[in-house]
């Protein structure tokens, strides 16, 4: 494949954009090429770059374009909004209809508030938990990602040399510019270990406002919760008067209409949504128990935003959720993903390459590790062969399959993926894994 125009655009962008990109997650390379890809169009499950290369897309805007690119469902619905006014900074009808749909779909949602990104919604949920409990400490888990803002940009990508003791992990800033005061209010815990969780909560008794987690650790290899672990979180938080927050930015509405809460049968006090919620437009939400959210509603706990719940984004979200409410849609997404997961596992076994594919059909990740066993927590990922994953991604890209460049982030499956796309992907997987042996 040729990437001449992408290379030229990156050189041009570096003169006006910091790092040549508008997001740190896009500072990456294309296979052996030291620049990102530039996309010019998308349709359904496919995208096309500026050099004319086409791909079956499993990044789908980091999971946001759940209906596929340029979905007619969205373009038809949004055309009237574009012509009548995209936002007014006032209350509007679509935001009410969307909130009603979220409350119907999400077990924990008595009341809803909107924001514009997952990071913002996490910040709103954490403030709500702190305001409700009158406490300041938040417990989060190693390797769980909750956005780039200071509030919880802690211990998401720590190295093996940095993590500290297993039973008392070191709270590490995700970036320069995060003050020590932020770290002082965040306690880090290993994932999937009930005994250590109880010990940490006991040590911080009376100080913890919230425990927050990604129910499926989407940003670090789709590590799944062990059976019963989310129930333990729920029970411990209830007994100690701690607000349990599910970060469903990735799982929400993608793993089924009720998200991880329905998938695992555990109801948190608050939950955070974005990505699939808007179908590709910028909207997020936090939702939860009435007694917590009422304090946001009566302005005891401040929350605002000029763009929150705009008619354009609320309409996009309402159309998306109404479509995903059809059980055949989510089932089709899951079945396509399961076929691809099975193809990867079969190809790795046939070529004797240790590998695990974990997650669910709608979102999963491939981890090359010597044990070939599922990961239990973040520290298990230190044995992952990221160089092999990078080569696997490059081989897929050469065959027209586009996945996340980061070796531990997940594949997302869109509702637009058809049988031909799935077969093409499985065939590319066979060839790509075989190429790893050469």
C-alpha cells in the first residue's frame, strides 16, 4: 500500500498542530511508516484514506460509530436538525426524549445529566459521589482508564518498574502537569482481587467517596471481571456507604441495551456513558440513583456545559439507542465479533503462536503472551508481546483491515459489518498470523 498523501499531510500538520495531531492517541505510526493515516471518507463498516486505500474498520472512532460510518439512519435524522438549528443553549425536546430512553434502558438510571466526552462525564460522576458522601478519596484500579482530565488520570499505563507493591500500588500521574494533590485523593487497587480490595477499603475506612471501574477493561486488553467480582464490589460499597461507579464509556449500549449492568447483573449507583451513545457525535452522560442525582439537579452539586444535550447530539443519540434497542442488532454485532475471535484463536493454534482473545463479541482484544491464558489484572500484561501485536496489526493493515494501533486497546464491531466483511476479516487474520511465523 502507498501512504504518500498521509505522509505529506502529517508533515504539513506538524507546522500548525502540536505533535501534528489533535489528540495524543493519534501520535502513532502506520506500520513501518513514521506517520498516522489520514482518512477522507467512510461508509458502513469501511473507511478510505487520502491515498485511496480502503479498509474494514474495527477502530470505528474508538467504538463511537457503532451504527457504521455515514449511517443513513443518522444522516436522514440529522438533516432536519442541521437546517433548523443545531443548538440554542436552552432546553430542548430531543434531550428529554433521550433521557427517557436512557432511563428505560439502564438499570441504575433514575436521572441523567449530559456532557460532551467521557472524560467530562467521569468528572461529573466523581463530583456527584464526593458531594453526596462528603468524602474525597476515590478508589480506582490499575490499568483502568477514565479519561485524560486530572480527576482520575492516574495509574492507567504504569510500567513494571513504577507500579509499586501489589497490595498497595503506587498512584502515578498519567502525564506531566497533574499535581500531587490529585494523587493524594486517589487510591489504586489491583483488579479482580477481593481480598486486597477489602484491605484497601479497611485502611481507608470513612474516607472513600467512590469506587470506580471499567467493568470490562477496554483500554487494557479487555480484561474481564472474574465471576462474582463485580458482586463483591457492589456488596462492599453498599456495606460501607461508598458510591459504586461503572465507567461504561466503552461497554455502554454496545454490549447490549443495558450495557455491562445487564450483562453481569450488577447495578452500580452511578454510570458513565459516551462513545456508542452518540453514534459518532460528541455526547456523553452520567446517570444514577435519584438521591445522588437530585443533588446535581437542585444545584447543590454544580454541573454545567454550553453544549450539553444539544438538539444535534441528542437526536443522534436517540436514533442510535432506538436502533440498538432492537435485540437482533446487538445479536448480529456479537455474532460477527465472536466469529472473528474464533478465527484468531484457530489461526494462532494452527500456527502454534501463544495467544488469547478476550472480551465479548462487540469488543475484544488479542493478547500475545507466552502463557496463552486470559489476563486477570493489569500486571499480567507485562508479559504481553507488544512487538508481535504491532507486526500483526501491520499485516492486517496491508490486507485492508484497520484496528487500533495501541497493542492493548480493543477491536470494536459495528452494526454495519456484514457477512462479506466478516469473511474478509477472518481470511486476513489467517494470512496475518501465518505471516508472523516467517
